[in-house]
């Protein structure tokens, strides 16, 4: 049942995604690329790049499109709903019952505990992207684009959408 | 009767603006939502807003969606919640759908393929910067030793797909909830 799979692919990251959108990215990548094999790692990376050129919440930009690619318009709705509902339901229900939760030291440290795990997942994605890019595009393009975007992001604090659009143009002109 | 539907129009307008102007994730939205809800509409005081934000941070999932849903629910019940989320999400989701479908449709053309390839190293660098930030914050929270320990221990688990990542994360959530709360130098959580 494809809709059930789309639902699960976003529901699981939704209930364990501590640390916002960055934590959500590798969890969704695992479901979409490694578990269900709906996309290649490269296609997921392209999706991530496009999502970063637009405003609005990252998670629903990704879940809507992935749902659509897999199962059409209904799939898009299932993807959107499953990425919103878990945290929304928890928020509304728990806020009434255990508001004091926010001062509990154990609850407060969940994000800290999960953070290094998410960092490890993200690090593996970085590794895979560089390997793939090296194979598909070659060393010089890969190293050049990576170095330039690192310097622009970190040193000059250029906005990511600008860098992504520049890389798209560079790719269109120089990479075959 | 006027006030009855007025609140839905307000919610529509607020979250449409937040969805279209919010570039760059959570840190970008919070001030936008706060200005509308606290300063412009006076639905909450500054203190209430901070408390709700702190509570939202203890739950999983995207912060912008949790805050928008809560504000909608508080001001307009279930329809308010739907209204806030609908207008926060739809503009960007539709734009994304249009953009990516167009790109996918022309992927056989070499220069379109080149676009896709050109952007991968940028994504890798952006994620790499996230890793750097996560490790830095983690070091502040739990010390260098434990951060590196966890990081190095879990990499093979994911690299060789030993278990579903959710299982690893649930273990760490349980560790956070169950291990005794100690002063700064505590026990290593179990992996």
C-alpha cells in the first residue's frame, strides 16, 4: 500500500526528529533513499538544493514533493499531513496536560542527547554526496564548487539561495 | 458576528506572510511570528510566547509548524489551526512542486543534468556546516569526550545499516529521560 508507505516515511521522522529541520533531513533521507528506494541519493540532494532556494518550512516543501513524485496529488497530501500531524497532536494535547514539562531537566536535555546522533547521520550524507559528485562530475568541479561555496557561506555569509542558483548556472554551463 | 470570522482572516494573513518571508528555517520564523502575535495582535504577552516556545522545543518536529498550529488553535480552535497551517505551508509547497517537477521533466537534457550535478557539492557543504554546528553545540552541552564518543560509535551503525536509525534515536531519547540527572560530568549514555 503506497499511501501507507508514504505516511510512514514522514511519520517516523516526525515523532523522533528532535532538533528541527536539520534533524529531519537525514531521517527522511534514510526512509526515501535507503529504505524504500524511491529516489537516488543524488536526486534527494537536488531536491534539498531546490528546497533551499524557496522560503517556507523545509519539511513540508520536501514531504509534499516526495509524496507527489511517488503517489501523485493524493500522495502529496498524505506526505504533508504525515509530516505535520505527529508534532501538532503532541503540541496541542500535551500543552494542556503537562505544561510543566518544559522545566523538567530530563525533557530539556533530549535535544542535546540526540544531537550527536543526527550529526553522525548528516556526516554520512556529506560523505556520500562528495563520493557521488567525485564519480559523476570529477575532482576539479567538485572541489572547486565545494571550496567556493564553503568560503561564501562561512566567510562572507552569503545567503544559501544565491549560492545554489549560482551553482545551478555553473552546472548548466560547464558540467557535462 | 464580525469578530467570529475576523480571526480566521487574521490568521490567514499572518501565516501567509510568515510562510512567504521566512527564509532559513526556525531561527528566521520565530521573530516574525512573535512580532505578529505579541506586538501587532496582542494575542499573547512576551512571557506567554516564550513559555510556549520553550515547551514546543521539548517536542519533536519543525518549530514553525508547532508554533503556527498552536497560535491558530488558541485563537480559532480547530478551524483556526487548519487556517494557520494551510497558509503557512501551501505557497512554498506549491512553488516547490512546480519547480521540482519542471526540473525532473527535463532531466534528460545534458545541461539540465549539469545543473543537478553542480548543486550537489553545495548541498554537501551546507550539511557539513550543520554537522559542525551540531558538534559544537553538543560539546558545550555534554563535553568533548562524550560528543566524540557518541559520534564515532554510531557512525558504523548507520554506515552498515545495522538497525533502523529510529531505534538508535529512541535509545538516546530514553537515555535522556531515564538516566539520573547529574552535575556537568555525568555518565556516558548507553548506545
